C-alpha cells in the first residue's frame, strides 16, 4: 500500500471560494507575480457561457476554460481529467513542457472533495501531478451568511491549507475578528491572510503540501500543524495525547445559532504510542472511511508502522486516501503516530474507539 514520493510531479493549487468571494480578482494579481508567471490556469465556470477568463490579465494562451454544462465537481471525471492529461503535450514546445505548475479555479458552488479525489487518486493524474495545496477565499462581508446557508462553503473552509479573507474594507474590525474566529474553529491549522482587491503574496500560497517545490524534503511539522489545534480558545476538556479537540457549539459559545452547520465540525488531533502493523492501519482506515467517510472532511497523519524504520504519511479527503507516502526519515525524535482530523459530527472518541475495537491499540 505504499508509494514512493515522485519528485517531478507537477504541483497543483486548487483555488476555491464561494461565489463572488474574489477568486478572479485574486487570480488577476497572482498571475502577475513571478511565482505564477509560468503557471497554467484552469478556470471552471458554472453555466455555459462566461467571460471570466477574459478578466485574467495573463497571456491567454496559459488560461484554459473548462466548459462543462454543470459545475466542475459533476463533470470532473471527464473534463478535468482530460484537460490535465492533455495539457502536458498541448502546452509543450520542442518536447519540453512550458508550464511549471497548475492552478485550478473552481466554480464557487463546487464541493472541493471530488476535485481533490481526482487529483489524489486518478491513475493518470496522480502519476503526473501532486496537490500542492488548497487555497480558499472567504468574503469577509458575506462570509458569515454564506457559512450559515451553504454547507459547501464550510467544506471549502475545512479542506483549506490557507484561508484568504477578502473585502476586509467592507466590514468592521469586530465583524472581521468574529469571522476569523469562526474560521479558526472550522479549520485551526490553516493560516488566515487578509487580501485587499486580490493582492496576496504568491509565496504564501505555494508549497503548502508535504513537499516543497524543490521536491526534496518533507516538512511534516508545517504540514500537520498539530500545535494549531491547541492554539484556539475553544478547547474540548477531554484530555488528548497530543492536542485538543474543538467541538463547536459549546455552552460558552453564546452567540452561536445552534443550527449552524459548522457547529457540527470537529477538529482534533491525537497520537498513538504503539506502532501499527500495515494490516491494522488498513483495517482501521477502511472501517472509518466506509462507515463515516462522508463525514471525515480531512485527515493527515504521520504513522509509525511496525518493523519499519521510516514513517508513513497519509492524507485523506472524505472516503478517499492518497496512496501513503513513506518518508526517508523521521522528522523529529518523536516516534509516535500522529494524526489530525477535521470531521462532521465524529469525535476523537469515535475514531480512537474504532482503533481500539479493531486492533486493541489505545489512542
Ligand atoms: N470592496 C472590495 N471588493 C472586492 C475585493 N476583492 C474583490 N472585490 C470585488 O468583489 C466582486 C467579486 O469578485 P470576483 O473576483 O469576480 O469574485 P469571484 O470569486 O471570481 O466570483 P465568481 O466567479 O462569481 O465566483 C468584484 O466586484 C470585485 O471587484 C476587496 O478586497 N474589497
């Protein structure tokens, strides 16, 4: 069940964000920065006609429109796979590919999970591309309302590696901070940056994955960001081995509407002292994914596998896992398996309980 990290895979950035959150405005700025000067931009639009791509101030030959009749996540297996497969030769000259990375802008309504699944597991795509990171834009003005009304918006925030908050100029400081807090509870590990009229430094949006663009070293600590799960004030009181759990909708969240979708989101991390056999790991993950996959929004982990010197890194979105990647060495002295989860209504006790029931190992 292991696969070697490939150093030549093309990095892909997924740009999500609700309708009108400022994705095109951001893209216009990004493509003018050197880091994105040789990026290929794939834009998906909802509906048959859109001029959005014309707004991207970039050489149009590097902008591709996906023209599905529906949203990207519905046509994903056809159009996006075909596009990603074809661009490696369509955008080559003299046998050399003339783009170094890809950015996919999704329609505002898209559930990012199917797109991530395709990038992570489709044989023809996963063998050529690697997910560099998910960048999610949130409109500071409409954000609270959008999160209240649209579960997809919460998912977009939950799977983000970086959260960009646009339109700070339209809200009070207090409202801005409330939105920041809400997003931090949904996704404690994602750094939050304010973007004004799309102005964001490209370097903050790159190298968000396990491997940097040099492709040589895995930065596990940055990628897992376990410490972030202990940084926010809404900490579950149950003890945890490596961090904390945020169960939203606590009594102390007086301002919360109890029906909010994100009151169901939980973010937690935990450690396992005992090395797992590959079989135990597979069984545990298979059970979690088949019974609760839809509600496990994102999982990342570094695992100590019995009788192996090197750790295994796993990364899942809902019921789909990226093929586990063995790292060349442990990043620190800590040899425990450590995992971070963002789920809908699944607490740490359930995940640990399944581990204990299936393997006898305590989390
Ligand atoms: N006041 C203000 N307006 C902004 C900011 N960023 C973007 N906008 C405006 O917000 C509107 C929507 O921005 P777009 O970039 O088109 O948003 P989008 O996410 O691409 O929209 P869709 O393609 O419809 O999903 C535009 O009128 C932008 O000018 C900002 O920081 N402040």
